[in-house]
């Protein structure tokens, strides 16, 4: 086709007449590749992967930003543990044996009747928490704040309470403190309010405190 167009053009130049746009010539011209189209095609071929890569990167960034969801409030913990704020939650009757609540804020949390055997309440903020009827045998209450907490009928046999604060407001009627080591001043305060017998172990509260 290109030779046909060239021949027509050569003949026109030799005769001094403009080349006639015959149907055959027009059809042949339409079949020739357009330089601009070729360039665009080549440019598109080279830039397509770049555009696709950029689009994929933008999409990935958008998805990543959507995956950053708001986490529940956490208490700062330097010693391990769940460290999730538990204030006001109802965990009554739950089996929580061996759980770690190190430095957890649990104000007014309901643990009544829960199995808390061997749990760590190290430096926990349990002001006003309800531990009535709970089993805290061998639990670690070291340096915890248990002001106004309810330990009535709870079992704390073998628990660690070094540095723990229970006053003012702690309730201990019917609780069992067998083998719990308490500071002398704290023990004296406990003995002043101790009364009752634990319904599970049968231990006398005063006797379990060594009063």
C-alpha cells in the first residue's frame, strides 16, 4: 500500500499536478499507522505498569489506614498482664483462674462468686470492687488498692497482700485469710472489723487473720 501511495505522489510531482484523492489512495492512506497514535501507543505501553503500580500503592495505603481501628482503652502495664480497663464490668461467677490483671483499673467491677485462684492483681486499682464469695486462694494482691472493696465470704487463703491497701471501707465479714501475711498495722485494723465464718472453708475470720 505504501508503494502505491508513493507511486501516485511521484507521478503527480512529475506532471506538476496535485495527486488525485482516488478511492484506492484514500483507502491505502487509512491503512498507514499514524505517527501520533504509534507514539501514544508506545508511551501507554511504557507508562501503564507505572500507573498500575502507583494505583496499587495508593489502594494499599488506603486499606492500611482502614485497618488502623480504635483499640479499647488500655491501662499502662510495665509488668505484663491484660492491662485492659475493667471498671464497672460484671465478671461475677466467671472462671478466671490464673489470669493476670497487673496494674489493671477495675473500679466497682463485680467479681462476686468468681474463681480467681492464683490471679495476679499486682498494683491493681480495685476501689469499690465486689469480691464477695469469690475464691482468691493464692492470688497476688501485692501493692493493690482495695479501698471500699467487698471481700465478704471470700476465700483468700495463701494470698499475697504485701503493700496492699484495704482502708478505708473494706468489708471482710466471713472471709478466710488463712496464711495471708499482713503488716502488723494492717492486721490490727482487720481484726477490729473481722467477724463471721467462711461458708465454704468453715474458717473463722478472726482466727484466719491471727487476731
